[in-house]
C-alpha cells in the first residue's frame, strides 16, 4: 500500500500545483454566418444569422473592405445607402466574432439599381438688398421643385456668406470707397446641383468719416441673453455697429444684427436694428435690439450695463448687465441677463474670416453671459418703461 500511496499523493500535488480540475481546451471553432441583403430604393437592408459553439460577441458589416456598421446583439442588422453611381453588382460581407477571437464570415452580392435623378429644374431666386449705414442687408427668397439646399451671397465674384435655411439672409459691409452702384447676387442650389440666381444693385451712399476717426463702439460684437432664473441661454448672435447719431447731445451707436429665431418669427427676415449708448440719459450705457430695421420696428429687448461702463472679458470690451424682453404690446416683459463682447473693432470683408470671427464671438458672449449670471449685483432686473420709450424714440430719430 505504501508503494501505491506515494505516486498517488505525488499526482495529487501535481494537479493542485497546476490548478486542479479538468484541463481546459481552447475554443478554436469559428462562428457560422449567413448574410441576407435586399435593396429598397436607396437603402440596402442587411441581416445576418450568426451562431457559435460558445457565443457570438459581435457582427461587423462591410461593403468591400469598408465597414458599414457593427451590431453586438441578435438579430444582427445594418443599413447601407446606395445611389445611381452604385448601379451594378455590390458585395456585402458579415463577419461574426466570438470571445476567443475566432471569425466567421458570409457574403451576399446584390444587383443595385437606383433610378438616376431626373431633376433638372433650377431653383428660382429673388434678392432684396437695402443699405443701413455701412451695412447692406441681403434677403433672398428661393424656391425649388424639390428643395433648396443652400443660398450663397456674392458681391461681384466674391463670396460674402452662405445660408442653408430660410429665410436666406446675409450682411455685407460698405464704406465711402464703395459709393455708387454695387451689385449683389444670390445663388440658390438644390440637391441635384441645379443653380438659380438673382441679383440686385444698390446705390451705396456712405458719408466719409474724417481721417483717423471711428464711430462709437465700431466693429463686430457678439451678444447673448439668458433667463435670470434658470440661467438658460435664450438667444445669441452677432451685431455690427457701424454708424452713430446724436440724440439730445449724446452720441448713440447704431448697428444691424442677424438673428435666426425671434426676427424670423415676426416675418420680417433675419435683420434688426441695434442701439448702444446713453439712450435714456447722459451717463447711462444702454442697449436695445429691435425686431426689424424700420422706424416702427417693435423692441426685442432692452437693458442697462451694471455699472454704465464697458468692462473687459478675455481682453475684449464687454457690456454686462440686465434688462427685459418686450411683450407683444411692446412693454417690459421677461427679465434677462445681457452680455455683448467686442470681437473686433473692424469688419473683415473676407467671408471665411467673418465666419470664424462670428463663431469665436458667440462662444465669448456665452462665457460673458455666465459671468453676468455669477455676479450678485446683476442678479435682478427691474422693468424700465422709460428706457423702452427712449429706445423707440431714438430709433425713430435715427431713421
């Protein structure tokens, strides 16, 4: 018995040292896959049936060597898109993986057939252009038998800006050097690549400024307003102050801003007048935005800087204060925090530079608005009917 005992004990110790139990056999079995593919219009629906002796962990769908999508749970499906350019045989592949890294695959070739677009109708475009100080407001009406995808605005052959949603609008800047007839063009595109255009000539007239002088608050400013209670941003945009006028001995800056929501909702386009300066009384720093540029335009919002002087935000001049959005009857309504940041004291004529400046400016205005929320002294806003009346009168005086 002793001769038999020692080998058995040795075997037990060996098994214990190796972890004991039954030896594990590596999984070398790849999943099995069948792929079904069917076309519906410009969509190809892919469905894979995948099985494994242990478990399928994911299925990848390919068109050629290009990954379409991945699905990690049954039923394994994907959607691919095709166009007339893909007409002919197209092969799709489903690759199924298990936890051991084994891969199985199945392929399916389908005869893609997409009817080429027969849309050869170009959009129709009409362009309205009006000068306001050193700004020319461009508003295009564009329609298409299918859909307008974008409108580009040009001065001559120079692109000013692009708008991809109606109402299609842009702001161009002019100076005394542009005095005379200036022609602007709006080009409208559809998804088929058809292009329609409309032009408008404006008789530009800008009074030359004395050498070395600039108008009050001249330049590009970003702006934002937010609810004082929830701290949610209500609206934001860019305003260009490019002109000034006198009111009871005080100089007030005049500008034009573009807006995607409030003005558009009024059916007056995307433009509104903006005033900044001592509107109510000397020593004030007030601001007012209007829902339109004519003298009877309703007020969008008004406000007053917290200390009646421009501050500094990230090295830029900034207005930080509070005010009110106007009600439908043009009275003081919802209390808001207001922030404006001067992005530049000049207006670039290059469209790309303008777009970069506007994007950076909106981020800065949002940051300045947060700072306005965080300042206890600016946490409340009182309705100021007198400021509303003064703003309306000042706009009428300017026009």
